[in-house]
C-alpha cells in the first residue's frame, strides 16, 4: 500500500469536519485538536515534550512552514508524512486557528 | 478501566510514519529496557505489564503484532487517547528495544511492595508543621468551601506537567499547584480539618497537601499502581489500595505512617479463590469504618477503625469485577458497581449484607456517583462505559431500591455530577470519536437529556462547585483546559489552562457526602 493511501484515510477519518471553503476557525480547531495537538498541544506543547509550540504564532509563518513540509523543501520524517496530503484550505484553517489561540 | 479497554484502533498515521523509518539495531540489555519501561510506561500500562489505564503490554498481548506498527504507535502516540508521542523523548534504538523487550516479557507475577517498603518511601518535606500559615495564603471564602482540585495528568503521565491544581471556584482563578511527579489521579479532602488534602498518583504515591500554603508536606508510596483511596470521617486514617500489588494499607492521616496492610484475596462469586485488585475505598460519615471493594474477588470488606487490629467483615458474592461506588442514607448504604454483571449492588453497611442488586445498563462505572432529591424521592444516578449496544444512565429510587428509568444517552459514560442547587445531572460521553468532546445534561425532573455541551478535548469528570453555581469539566487528553459553565444558563464562563486535566474534586464533597445531596443528608448520620 502506498503511504499516501494511509494519510488520505487518516485525514478522511480525523479531519472529516466539513468542506472548507472560506477560512474557518472552527474547522481549523477541529483539525488541530484531532491531529496536531497530539504533539504540539493547542496553546502549548507539554512541558515535557520536544515539539515546537504553534499556539499564537504568526499564521503566515505557519502556512509557509506547513507547505514546506508538504512539498518536502523542509525535511522532517514526521511532519513530511503529516503535511503530505493537507490541502491549501486545510492549511489555511489550521494556521488561522493556531494563530488565533492565546498561548 | 483495566480489563474494559478493548483492542485498539490502529493509528493510520502511525502506519504511515512507520514506512518512513530507517532501520537500525538496538543492542542494549533487557535490564535497561525494564527500567525504561518502568520509568516511562508503567504508570499507565501497569508495573506488572498487566495493563492499568492503558492496555496490557506483554508477550501474550503483543504476540504476532508487527514490531514496526507498535514502534510507530510509541513514536507518534495514539490520537484521542492518553497514549503520548515518544518521538524526541526516546531515540529510535530505545523504541525498538522496548518493543522487543515487551514482546519477549510475560506478564510479571505481582511484584511485592511491603509495609517496610512503604515505611522506607516516606518523605517529609515540611518537618515542623507548626511553621505553616494558620489560614489560607490566597483569596477564598471564609468557610474555605469554594475550592476545587484538579488532577492534571501531564501529557506523559509524569514529569513537569503532572500536578494537583487547585482553583477558587467563585473566581475561577488558580490558587495553587502541587507537583506530583507522576499523574495525579484522586484528590480527597480531610473531613475534619479543612487544611489537609490527600493526592494519590497513578503510581500509588500519596501526598499530604497543606491547602493553606499549597504545598506537599509529606508523601509515601503505597504500592506500584492503583487509584483507591479513602479518608475516615474523623480525618485520622487514610486507606489506600493497589492493583499492583494486590494489597491495601491503612495509614495515619497525620504522619502518613503505614499502620496495617491487608492482602486482598478471597473466594469469588464463582467459587474460585483469587488474589484481587483493590477497587474503590470509601470512608463514611456514619461510622468509623472503611469499605473497600475487592475487584476480582467480588467482595466488599468493611474495616472497623476503632477496634484493635482493624478487623475485617467480608461481604461475599457482591458481583463480578467490582469497581466504584457511592453512599446514600446518611452513609449507611453503599451502591457499588459490578462491571461484568452489569448491576449495581446495594449494600447495608450497618448490617453488613447485600440488600439488592439493581440493573445498571452495560458495564456500570458509577464514578463518584450522584444522588438527588426530586419530588420527595431520592434518585441515584449511575453512568456506564457501555461498550455494548446499550448506552444509558441508570436512575434508581434509593429508598425503594428499584430502577426508575434508564435514560438513553449518546454514548458510554464514566462519571455523573449533580448538585442540590443545579437543575441538571451532567454525564461525560466517552465513546471514542467526536462524542468524547461532549457532556450531556439530564434534566433532574424530566429525566431526559436536555442539552449537549461541546466542551472539547476528551471531556470528562464533570463536577459542580460547592455552591452549585458552576459546572467544571475537564477538556482532557489534548484539550488542555478545564472549562467552566454557569450551571443554569450553561454558558461558558471561564477556562483554566493545564496539561491533560482529568478528575475534578470539589472540597464541597466532604459536606454533601454524595454529589447532588444537600448537606442535611449528612447531618442525619451524626
């Protein structure tokens, strides 16, 4: 089975929260809470975790970073796998949501 | 939760990450991995590899499983569960090594933890308690009632994130944080002296906490794993029970010194002699006794505190796999849940006998239980995990001891909250999907679900403030906050950030015995 297949099913399962057209904080929140928070937390990663915080960061920076992971210009086994099949709309929603969170 | 956790959904993300991993060979010795397991995993998976808050990890349970798939669960964690990602905390060789170790290690015989081990583990942080302040060092009501304690687990179940956090429930401000090393699980308040609370962790340490200065003054390790803890009505004794090993201990609540241990074993309802995990332990306002549930032996033991040697009266054949319970009738009756029989057994603590067994949905887990007075009746509420078709909250008439209604709810539930002054009984939906974000509110009068709150995270352990004005709920797992609602309007009024919050315990509990009853109920017993 191809890796993309796994990721597509993952996103279908965990991220099935509506058809993102306009940027939606709610959709972003649901996705961030379901997937990204596992490592990055919402406001803050765990005090004991080695992951960078995303809450309260500049949405533009986040978008660029996620897109770089997606097209593998920024290398990280884990983030390349996670960002691999995110759509632009999903990236916008998630970045907007994390940007709106107070750390 | 032990034994009720089912085989897991495989994380798809994990599988995808697995394929990206490079291969390498771990060469460390199995001793090192034993230690690595004890230090990082055992607080959730059990020191004996037999499972605890999380599934058993041993050669039998992991037989035939792909090491790659298991490794990736360890690396990325499992979404929407307590399993944290160890990526970056353990290196690739360590993760490979621990998986290999787990697949080779059988479930361990019950490791010992004797009264001498306990004595040696006693730590004193404040030698002279007379140096402590004589009143709270923070803003709180004069009666010192509006205090709520939250067991913040911390993402990894240990480390900096693991604390008992205390909140003033009229201002919703944090008033103290007490680090606990491993995840705090239960917080009990001393019924006789408001300044003391006791916090028990997943790894069975008990901390004696001075609430006036918000610090731990002593601690003792009572076992390897196990949440059971109760405080006697006079505040003089604590009883603690473990899953690992199968024992319980009575401590002096003042010094935390262990006074007597009990081996938990007996004849189960099917006639087999078994060694048993400790289930709930409870002190009652009506007498100087403790009641303790022996999960596997299906017995409830009543222990007399003012008789020489703490003698035990055994009540047998209560049910298969007992777990938690709540008190009614001034503390003279105990309603105890039996997972495998799907009943709640009513026990008369005075006569020390079973009164009746009541139907209780599917896999009843009553949490702290709840009881409310409505139109002259006293109604008890029991939640259930409900891994079968039936997801109901059972409501019993506690005087007639009969089922009044089984209220359909949207999923399995774990803990009901009620308050004499609040219109709803709150139940946490724990089914493993988006429903886990929600809490449902049952109208006390109509006994129907009136509202569903989307709290976020894994929403569980609802608790009313002592005055009943506010409903506190943990947005647990990755939700990382405690959310506060107005009990009447159900509007969100505050959020208190913390890492992986779980159990919430109001100091009001010492006043109303069982959540939902009025303090008068307790007066009856005196």
